[in-house]
């Protein structure tokens, strides 16, 4: 039974819907009694099965949603941003739980909160403001190999990427990777408990969409990251928490929506969970577990490639960009959601990529309070995947990549460089948010094969 059907049956929005969902979770047969409980909830108050639902129906307010009198303050970086993304940011700042927001220069349309949106709330978390791909993150390892390998040993590097990475929906390894993350408590949520085996099978894989693993040249003009100025061969990856993270996002987004089903249509995907509620606590713990799991995915990829190349790692940098953090802002503890935004607190290191044929940048945050200590997570799309498939053609794009010295092992046409904004323009628009320490230029790129449905 869907939420709309429950509403039509007379079950009020909010807590009663959540109680009904819990009943259906234990037995679908409970649905046949809902009409009777709605008709006379007083008679069911002491019922062992339906008592909680009856009490919730009696106590339900007629209209739980109370909008803000004035929108929460927010600031935008970058010009010419998608009008839909800007409107989504404005909508988010109308939530009664919102405290402050920021919109990054790579912003584009998302679900609920725009990609590139930052939102601080008090006492609650918004699953869709974290994103479907929970804890999507970047990781770079600088390898003790000469950059000449990118030409002289290119076939070896290509082969290593092919052997040690897997992409696409349902991608798994026949021999499971070992990592301490699988020894953590996966019973923090019924969803993580249910999908633990799937998560283990997918450990060390990269999914689809804009996820990638690539070799390239890291250039430092000054001493940073424990390295002297010069050029280094580096490995860069971008992916998140795979199918398990997506199931966590889906489940708790539905619970949040059921609890706030009275939200207007434009705010529907911004439904929140109070952190002191059972569902909110479950989601928070599951989100953090997915953060550890996403980090483990990258660790397995980088560990395997370095080991099989027989090379030492000189430096490591990594960061999430689809997550929520408890942070101090405006004199109180807030929940800061960064959906497609990089943490950029003072001195915090991060990685901001461009495209398969444009640079990524290693950055150090400046701790700008107006952006809630945030920066962009990449260049940002300028067109949808559907539009890209109509606009671009592989023969032309492959020729451009060859001329740029890029070896592409696999990717979808909806990920070619032309679908992204100019990364240099994006970086210039946020020079008050981050300081650039190094530039990474991709040379050998692997993404999900064409035809894969994106997860993020």
C-alpha cells in the first residue's frame, strides 16, 4: 500500500503514516484493518497491534507544516547558474528547519537540493540533501613512478586499470576484497543489515554515471602534500557507496516524506528526519557507515593497483562530497548537508575534478563562513544526459580526446568533456573559498561502459 492510498483511506499525514508503514513491514495483512482503525481509533487504543496507530491518528494535528516567515539566508558563487538550481536553493531555505545555505559555482538541478547546494539545518537531517549516492568521494594517491610510464608503460597501466577496477550497475569481484569496514556494525539500520552481503560483493567497485578511475600527471609548483615541486604520476578515483548507499537513501527518503507528507510539492524531496527520532538516528548511523564504506571502496582500488604495480605511495588525499556533518556555525551545532559540495574548512584538503579531458585540482580550504566552509565538487554539468547523447557523437569526441593525449578505456557519451562547465571558470569563481595547491591532468581514463544507467 502506497502513502497516497493511506492518505485516501483517511490515515493522517506524518506520524500516523509512519506507524502504518511499520505495521505493513511486519505484515501486509494489517492493511485490511486500517479503515476500521481510522473510523474509530478510540476503540483501538489498547489494541496490542493497532494501538500505536490509533494513538497517532487521535493526536495528529490538522496541518503540521508551518513555513518560515523569512527565508534562511544563503549566498551564491558563480554567474549564469541554472535557474532551476537557484530556485531549488530558494525552496530549501524556506524550510522551517533551515538555518543557512550556499550555492556553489558548479550548481545544477538535483532532487530537492541542487547539486552544488549546501544547507545547514538544526536538529534534523534531510536524506535527499545528502544525495542518493551517499558519501560519493574523491581519492588521489601519488605513486613513486616516473611520469614517463604514461607513455613508455601505457599498456601496463591500462591493463592494471582493467584488472583492478569494475564499473557498472551490479559490478562485483569474484574474490571479495578484505577491509575492516565489513567488521563494523551493519545492524545500525535494517537496510544496511539486509544489504551487507551485497555491499561486500561490491567492495572496491565504482558504479556508473560520472564515476571514474584514472592515471595522470600531478604538477606542484611549490612544496605541498609532503612533496617537492615537480611532476608525479598519480591515481585519481571518484565513486561512492554503491547499491547499498542508494537503498539507504531510498528507504529513509520515503520515511521522511511520509512524516512530512503535508509539505508543498516543491519541498517534497526536502522532507527531514529529526535526529532524536528512531528513523533519524538510524539514517544518521547508516549514512556514517556508508561514509566508511565509500572510503573503503577507494582504499581497495588504490591498494590493489599500487600493490600489483609494486610501487610505494608517496601521498594520499581524499574527501566526501555527498554527506552531512555536525558542525559549529552561527554559534550553535548545525547539520551541514553538502550535496555535490566539497568541505573547505580552513586548512582542509580536497580534490575538485573537471572532466576526462580537463584538470582536477588539489585544494586547501580557506574556511569562508559565508559558504559554510564549502566549495564546489567539480565543474558541474551544462546539459542532461539525454541531451548529451543527442548533441555529441563518438567519432568526433574520440578524435578530440586523442588530440588531447587522453586514452579512454570506457565511458558513456553522456560523460564527454562538452557536457561540463569550464573548470577554470568554476575555480576562478571560488578563489575566496579554496587555494589551489596542485593540478592533476588525466591521461588514462576508465568509466562505466556506454549504456549504464547512472546511480548518482
